[in-house]
C-alpha cells in the first residue's frame, strides 16, 4: 500500500503544474476587442472583415439552391466567374458536387459542396477531425450559441467552393516557398455583421492564448511534451524508489533471519560465537 501511495503522489506532482490550456484561457471579451478582431485574428489572417455586405462572403445561409457566395464572387471577380474546382486540399474534393439530403450538419452545401459528408457528419466529428490541439473547446465546454459559430465556420471552410479562390499559395510557389501548402486561406472578405454576431454569442465563453488558433495548437504541443517528460521522470523516480525499497526489504529479511538463527543456536546450546575449549581457563591461569 505504501508503494502505491508513493506512486500516486509522484504522478500527481508530475502533472500538477503542467496543463495544456488551463493556464492561458481567458474570456472572448478580454481577448478580442470586437467581432472584426475575432474573425481576423483567430484564423491568422485567413479572413478580412468588410463593411460592404455585397462584397463579403457568408459563413452560413439557408437556401441550398441559391448559395449567396456565388454572387459575391461574381461581384468581385466578374459576372462570368464560375467555381468548378475546389482548389483547397486537405479533406476537400477535387471538384464540387452534391452530397444529398443525408448531409445534415452542413446542410446549406448539400447540393454543391467541396466536402464529403463523412468529414462533417457531426459536431464532434468536425471538432476532432484535425486531431488533438485543434479543438475549439480547449478551454472547456462552450455555450451552445458560441459553439454553433465554430461549426458554421468549419462547414464554410470545408464545404464552400468559393473559399478556394482565396488560397494563400498558388501552385507556382510549390518547391520555392518553404511555407507552401494547399489548405491555407488569406484575406477572404467576410461580412462584418456575421463576425459581430459571433462575438456577441461567445462574449463570456473562454478561448486560449491571444486568440490565434494556430498559436494555441503550438502551445498545446509544447505543454504536451512537458507532460510526457514529467510523466517519464515520475516513472523513473518511482522505479528507483521501488528498487530501493526492494533492496532494503531483502536486507531486512536476511537480518531478521540471522537474528532468529542466532537465537535458535543459543537455545540449542551451540551458540555461533562460543569461545574455544579451555579458552577461559587458560586466560585465568595466565
């Protein structure tokens, strides 16, 4: 029992000061000044908030037969603009296509989408799709209203065909720019009203760091490494303690055995340390 208690205390001490996000969480209203800052900072410049609603894309809409973002692209790039390629490359399709009525979570894009339904099948699937450190609720559960905006943004990024028009790097930069990737957006214009509504919904919810999603993920990796190192050190210390206790136990056992053996010999009249025959008489006569 003593060993198990020591083990528990070592493990607890190893993790007590190392937590992935709890030490850098703050309310949205302390991180961001307004909705514009939220949309532009959180995604590291992927979006640019615009006052002119006609020149800003919508993260969400309700008429799947009429995606308002198509009209925005025609306004910005010309009336003949038609998006027939997804451009982004991670979980995205190569070309937009229907997903059908079974697409419930990101339903606005069911008739024309750059995402597969199984990629965005549920809130948990969307939140966990990119692995540990990329979840939006890293500072604890969010209010339903706040979380819904993260779902809308995720559906927009994964499914919206027009998003690929704002890919940060073009194919000519491949092999030249070390930061080249095919998934990153830059300065895609977004309606200010939507970002303000997002800010209002999440006003009292918590997010990490200074509000940059990628910085938070980097912090997660750093702290995860510290946690793993602390756990390994605790395990090594516990192993050393266990060995030390085992050695002490063996020594104590042999000491106890030796004591019983000496007493046993004494009682039998043949003590281990008896003087040699005549030793006492010789000592007296001399």
